C-alpha cells in the first residue's frame, strides 16, 4: 500500500534539526564509495546517528568557509541513501544527471524557507522535477506519469491551501514509491553513516 505524506509527519517532529533544511537522495546499485567517486568526494570519519551528522555538517561548513559540505551515506537494500544537511547537491540538475549514468537517481530537497525540489532521473535523463509545494508545475520527459500516485500520496494537484499541509513529507512517500526504500526514525537515529565531504559548486 502506497504511503502518504501523513505517514512521514514524524520527520519534522522527531528530527527538527535536519528537517529545517535537507536533501535526501537514493541511488540504485552504487555503493557509498562508488557514489562518492562520482561526486569527487573526500572520505571523512563515520558518524552514528543523524544528530551527529547535522552537527558535523555545520562545523565542516564553517571550517571550509562554505567551500565543501559534509554528506552521510548508508546502503539500504540495493540503494545508497545520501543525506545532506542544509545541502542541495542531489537536486542540482547538472551534477545529478551526470552522476545518474547507468542508474536511477531520486532526490528531494527543502530549505529553511520551505522552497523545495523533487528530482527523478534515469541514466542521465531527467524524468520528473517539481517543487513539492507547487506540484502542478512539472517538467522532464515524464511529467505526468506519476500523477495518480502523487494524488494518493497527498500532493495538492487539485486543492488549494489544504490543511494540514504535508507537501514536503509527501516527497519522502514518493521517493519510497519509486525505490521501495522507507526512511524511518530508526534508520536516521541508529545508523552508522559513511561520511565524506564534497565541493560546493
């Protein structure tokens, strides 16, 4: 059964530090090491739990004077989950499309101003991209392929100013629909993440 945005309501309540600004990316069939090679990453010490990752990411940003950012990765089934606190590399089309060669790339981002992006690429082809708050404005080679799923998940394609609004949480549900990977509180809290820094372009 397809999850909805409401099923991810816990994210903002349980993890407010990362929920404020984040990018989550799922990449099929690449190990964390292979993914970092594509992104020209520099290995860093592993960290346990998303709270430690967030703290380290902001410290790294200050240390590098904004030139590099820390990212965290873990393998979930056949996918690698890449998490960027206060980052957006995963939804940057130039980098995402290049890095998606031969694989699937599903990413979603939100910043402190609730500006967001959902991006789905297959083998360097942009299939779908939109702002979760404005799902009626979509682009890519298959902008309408997931419309029925998007409605069920809770994107507001037909309703203005709904209450409650789970637009950004719905991005997690859509990513899960495409990948089969559920982001859970235990995954964020208990995982020892492989970490790296990447250059901010």
